[in-house]
C-alpha cells in the first residue's frame, strides 16, 4: 500500500513538473533574502539560465540560493484506546493542543525526526511507526508528515515546549482547542479508520481542506 502511495505521488509530482514548465515565472512569495551566505554580496531575484523560476542569486559570485519547502515530522502516539496530545508552551498557538511534531533536522530521517520530537515535547518513547498523514501547506512552504505510533509505556511528561501532556479518549478530545488543522484532520482520520482497522496513508493540501470545510 505504501509503495503504491509513493508511486502515485511520484506520478503527480511529474505532472506538476510538466505544468510548471508551462507556467510564467513568478516572484518568490513570503521569503526575503538580502545578502549572500557565501560571500556577503547583495542578492537579486532573477531566473537563472536553464531554470524557469525566479531565484535568489548573488550579484557578486552568482551563487544560486534555492528556497525549498520545510518538512515538519510528528507522531500520533497511541496507548490502548487513547492518543497522546501536548498543550503548547510556545507560540504560535500557545495553550492549544497538538500532536508532538517539529521541523526535521539535517542528518536524520523523517521517522527519526518524528521520534525525536515526541521525546522532546512529551518525554515519551514510541515504536512501530507507520506513515499515516501527509499534508501540503504551499501557502507557508511546509509539508507535514505524521506517523502512527505505539507508546513504549505510559511514562511521559511535559517537555520544554509543552505546558501539559495527556492521554485522551475520542470522546474527550478538545476539538475546539486544537492548535492546527493538520492535527485535527489527522485525529479525524484516525478515529474513523480505527473502526475498520485499516489505516491507509492520507495526502491532502491544507488549502483544499479549508475550502471543503467552508462548503459544509
């Protein structure tokens, strides 16, 4: 199933690349860069030779500074019939509940990033990780990847970025106090899929989700 998912994702990516070649060049949205990290020279925006998008290019040494989406990795930790949530101690959305997640670091796999974030935010260890939800957030240049995982034991507590960590049954989930749509959507999928005991990998764009919710 996972192999089919990545095969389909690869096909969609190829189609997107083909469409991109036909699009007019666009400005770099939501990102600012003034100086080159290689030589300190001034940065200009232009389309490099052989490219079709505007990039940050050093006016002095011609270094091209590519800006790519950042990956956020996290876990949906499960213990019996309950899921583990953290109440955020930092902005954005301080005081709201979330799944343990954070930016992937250099030198680690996505799964390792999800395990590390769970340990840092909830002081909890997980096992049997399975990729579950993948969300595209093009408006903020991020990709979210959540893994279903089993807690190793019931030992957990609030890490530096959490005010509180708790296990919740489905009926007790604080739906109106969830920090991000990606968290709510992952939980909705999980509780629905648990009825059938089938957990396919899910992929959605967050903007499309917002439109769908407005129409309901």
